[in-house]
């Protein structure tokens, strides 16, 4: 039993360390962007006791390259079972667009339960990638992706996904 307890303690320490490292990396990227909102958010992330379970990057005027840099933090950690991010929001970053949505779709950790992408300037190209991505997220409970530039056909596909996955709240 003692070995199992020690292993569990080490895994918890690794999880917290990885989450803190991810938050520190994201905070560093936001500081480099340099806008007032990004600097304030970086300070919050570095002082936040949630250790990255919820990452709210709403309305920071992030562009695609900023988002790709932030997502690289998740890519480094993605394969590790210790990744603990449950909720992420890039909502109201209207410059995210299709390229940011595509980058997001290929870098979200499997631990994600909630995704916020409201009013992010995403068209069908990026929306299709997000739709494909959410099919492979086993813990997903909610995605808010309204106020984007989706065709009625793509909105219908999101609604079909919701019908087939009633445990997931889809706001499109």
C-alpha cells in the first residue's frame, strides 16, 4: 500500500507542476503581446490558485499567431495523462478566424470539458475542423460557438452532433 500512496502523491505533484508550467507559459506569451488586457490576464493567470483547470482568454484581441503560441503550451503537454485543463474560452477574440480555429482543433487536450468560441470570426472552414475535433473529446460537456459566420448547413451539422451526443450542450 505504501508504494501506491507514494506513486499517487508523485502523480499529484507532477499534475500541479505541469498545470503551473502551462499557466506560466501562457502568461509569458500574454506579457509579450503587451496589450493592457493581456498583461492584466497574465498577472491573473500567474496568481490564480485553480492551477489552470479553467483558462479564460476572452476578449483579449488575440490574433491567430498569438493563439497558436498559446496552444503550443497544450501541445507540449497533450500526451501526458496529468494535463488538467477542463475549460477554455477564446470567446470574443474576433481575429481568431479559421486559422486559429484549425490550430485550436488540433491542439486541444483530451481533458477539455468546456469550450468557448463565441464571436471569434470563424467561418465554415474552421467550424468544420472544430466539429471534427469535438467528436474526439471524451469529456466534452459544453461548447458555445455562436455568433460566428457559419452557414445554415454547418449549424445543422452541429445540431446533429448535439442530437447524437445529448450529454453535450451545444450553443450554435
